[in-house]
């Protein structure tokens, strides 16, 4: 199948993968899989806090804490992958996840999101490249509110995609933001 993603996009996604995964692996080495204790709703709230901080900084035009916006998007992306891993391991009571398994699961979900991005880029012609960064933030927040509503409905939807589809979309929007902040 032919894709509309240009080679730069694919290479930029791979660069963002390396950046985000490097931070994920280093934090795993520091903290282990302590995040395995989190309920899915707590992970969603953690992502929401990061996205809300970005929006607040965008609206105010300044920040008082020096963690930059780029690091918040990295956190959003990594927490979405953590959420997808948690969803896969929902019935696994073992909270100790080896670095090797976490590494493989990280790539599974990141490259699943990349594949989704390639398919959507085919249909949307990389429209994200002309979107405002603030719009990417707003879409992430909207998707988080959708996830929260689905969580409040015990995971049930009538017509909409599920929680996992929204996490995949957020990974891609965070990647788009990171590409915009890094390369453009």
C-alpha cells in the first residue's frame, strides 16, 4: 500500500522514538516498573496534568517551572505507552516488569502508533504539519476527556473507538508536536 507520509516524517518519527524510548529506559533503570501499581485512570490523569500544563503555558505565554514543553510532550507519549502496556497486562498481578519485556512492549506500541500515523497521513496528507501547536495540545486534551468519559462508563462505548485507540492517537499527536518543536 502506498503511503503519503514523506520520508522526512518517517525519519523524524524514528528520531522521536529514540529520544522518548531513551528516557523511558533510563527511568526504568532508576525506578523499575513502579508505574505498574497505577490504575489506568491514574495514568490518564497523569497525562491530563501534563497536557493541561502545556495549555496553561501556551495561554499565559510564560512558565515558572523550568521543565520545558518538549519534556511534557515526551512524558505524554511515554505515559500513553505505559497505559497501553497496563491494558495488555491488566490481569497480570506481577508488578515487576523486566527491562527486556518493557523494552519490547514499548516498541510494540510505539510502532503500532507509527503504522496508524502512516495510514492516516495517507488520507489526511500530513495536515498536522500546518496545524498550530496549540491545536495539537487541544486535541490531546479532548482525547483525554474522551478517555476519562469511557473510563467513567466502565470502558463501554456505543459507537466510538475504545480507550486504546485514543491513546494511540495521543501518541501520534505528541509525536507531531515533538517533530514540530525539534525539526521545524
